[in-house]
C-alpha cells in the first residue's frame, strides 16, 4: 500500500509540474516539423531495437514480428513526408540557397541549423562550438555534469558528429576533412599510445567536426555581413596557418595547417 501511495504521489506531482511548466511554443513551422521528425525517428529506432531483441530471445517463438514491421513501414512513410515538409520550409529561409550546397547539409541537418542557431549571437566560432557541445573547459571536453543543466544542444551535437561527420565527411571521404581526420588519428596515436582505436576515432572525428563548424560559421557570418574574427590559435596564440574549406563560396587560403597547429 505504501508503495502504491508513493507512486500515486509521484504521478500527481508530475502532473502538477507539467501544468506549471507548459511546453515552449514553436517559433515557426520549421520548428514544428523538426520536432515531429525527431519523434518519428525515435519511434523508428525503438521499433528496430524491439525487432533485434525479438531475434535474440529464443524462449518465445511466436513474436509479433510482422506487426512490428508494419509499424516500421508506417513510421518510414511518415519520415519521408516530414523530410519533404522540412525541405519545403527550409527553402523559405534566406540562407537556404548557399547552405544547401555545403557537404553534409541534408534536409534534416539544414533545418536543424536554420532553426536552432542564431548566427548574430555567435560572435566567435567558440560560441558555436559551445552551443553544439564541442567546447573545451580547463583541458576537458564539454559534456553533461551531474546536478547541472545541460548548456548545449544535444540534438545539434549528435547531428554534427554523426550525420555530418561520420556519415558524410568520413564515409564519403570529403576533402579536406577526411585527410584532417586521418592526420588527427595519427597525431593522437603518437601522443596517446594507450588509447583504443575507438577512442582515437572519436577524438579525430570531434576535431574534424570543429573545423567543419568553423568553416560554416565563417561563411554564415560573411553572408550576413557580420565580422568574422580569426580562430583563437591564430588570433591569440600566434599561429599563422589556416585550413581552407572546400566550400566554393569561401575564401581559399593556399597554405594548409598541420594537425598540431590546431589541436
């Protein structure tokens, strides 16, 4: 009885909190469709996880696999419709034309950046890194801290590292980012010989993603006629080299930096 009362009390407290903290209103149709897209992709992943769990569990032979596959088919159809709606709304944005030409900027990532990032507030590339969860504090990478509110956008962080970094820049070997990724792995392996292959991969991917964001930030600020300062290692630490972007609209600097210059 005591446990049931405790559960009921928790449920009532949750209802009160949900009523006192209403859901934040959507800024635009793009925000609404983006929220729906994230929900549907979550359903797709959970359905796939259930199918994998069914295949691993052999004690019960008659699992409703066909029912789960029917759910998955419906979710995939909804995802396709929402992708088209995201693209339709993103085309209304003034930054769509040039941003859609960048590598890795599919409908989802494009809508995500246009909806979440205010480039006028991002006066330095470090602020964009921090908002995407890729900053460094006291020699440690940015992450969640127990007892503190998350100070970055986790959805953007996942999109930059996984969708853009892993699935596009690395898998498709897009230059100069893929070469930077390989050189970063070699560099980290030299100074951290005890790191595993996965650790090396994640660190190199993170470094590559930060350079990609620097190129995006600089082009974005230029398109809005906003000042774009040099990165910290050039402005404050005296480095003189810069890694150019493959973006055709960006200024091309002929000299390429070594990995040690920017890590």
